[in-house]
């Protein structure tokens, strides 16, 4: 999966999981929490999605708001974890 695949997958998950109306576009840099798209409990579902569907382990040290603030932040987080895993291999 390439980096360009991450954004639409995350957007689709958020739209479906959290009932975002189809006519409402979520910008890449739009705050998911501040915009009311995801609540604090929804972050747990988002983490599960990242681990199960995107194949990235989310550690305790990763549980900071900046990693899940926006679709762009999630993409950067996932890409960073993948780069780190590739360089460690």
C-alpha cells in the first residue's frame, strides 16, 4: 500500500464509521476532534482501524492527540511508522 492509498482509506473509514454525511467533505488538515467528526471514544475505533486495516502497531507512546488530529496527521503517522519499521528490518 502506497502513501497515496492511506488518505482515501482513512477518509472512507471515518465517513462510514462515524456517520459523516456523504455531502460533507472532510479536508485533509481539518481537525477530526475539533470538527466533531470523531469523539474521544472514536479514537479507539480509529486506532483499531490503523492496526487492523493499515497494518501499523500503535504503541503507548504513540497515543498523543497530534497523531490523530487530522487525516493528514494520521497519514504522516502511518508513513512514519512504516519507514521506521522498514529501516529497522
